[in-house]
C-alpha cells in the first residue's frame, strides 16, 4: 500500500504543505487539512480515498476563504481566482470556488461593473474605466451592459472635470491645450473633451 513519505512546508506559504507519497510529490494541501486528518509520515494510504478527501476538504477551505475575501467589497471573478491561487490553491480549486460563488450570485461581473462605473465616472472617461475593468478580468460585454444601464453623462462629467482643472489658471491657449490633454489622459474621447472646453474663453 502507498505510504506518505514526507510532508514539508511550502516556501512561500507556511500555512500550506507539500504532501509526498512513495517519495513523489502527491499534492499541495493546507496545514489545517494535515492536522484535521492527522496525516503524518509513515501513514499507509489508499491514494484514491486520500485524493477524494483532500479535494473535498480543499474545496471547502478555499470556498470559506473566498467568502471572507468578498465579504467587505465586491470582487470580480478573476480577482477571486487570483486571490485563491496566491493562497496556494490550484487553479482547478480556484475556479470551482468562483463557479460556486456565481451560483449564489456572490460574484457578478456585470453588477461589479455597474457599481464601478457609477463610482468613478465623474473623474474618468469610458476608455480608462474599460481598461481598468478589463485588467480585473471583466469582459467587454459586462462593461457595455453596465454603461447601458448607468446614468453617466460623460460630456458633463468631462466639463466639470475641466472646470476643476482650470480653476485659478489663466485663460490661455496653452492652458486650454493642457486641459484637453488632461481629459484625454483621463479616458474621455476627443468629442467629450472638445465639448468640455467649447465655451472656454481665451485671454488676450
């Protein structure tokens, strides 16, 4: 019968261990699992039973960590997946947890996008917002839906931001050009930036 030949701490995460069976790496596993099932070097094991036990327990532990991770703030699917992988869980376990959280609507990239769009659009144009959301793993369709259902007025937001940027600055062509570039850099379109500065009065 196969035998556990070594249990070592993982270098980057002391709460995780590497489990070796018959001298070969078998699985990464949490220290909590090792203690819970009293796994120790020299134990005789049925590998199929051990595999099933470890998978079910890892799923349970990872899901608990994922729920705690999203308890204060909404997270995207990719953020949850990346978090669990950083904690030492396999990609398979991480995606299992994401799918479970989706079932209960605990992670919802469309809803996340809606809230994100509403919270940042006064200071950021759509291009920048889309880029940041996509970096969080959100699909373009979810972002598009968020904008379709939002009350964001990009032109007026750009105008308000331009007024704030130009406050106490001289009315010169140079400052107008700087404001224009500033708005473009914040993700607003050329049309939105042009609208924002359309009534800007230049000095002599």
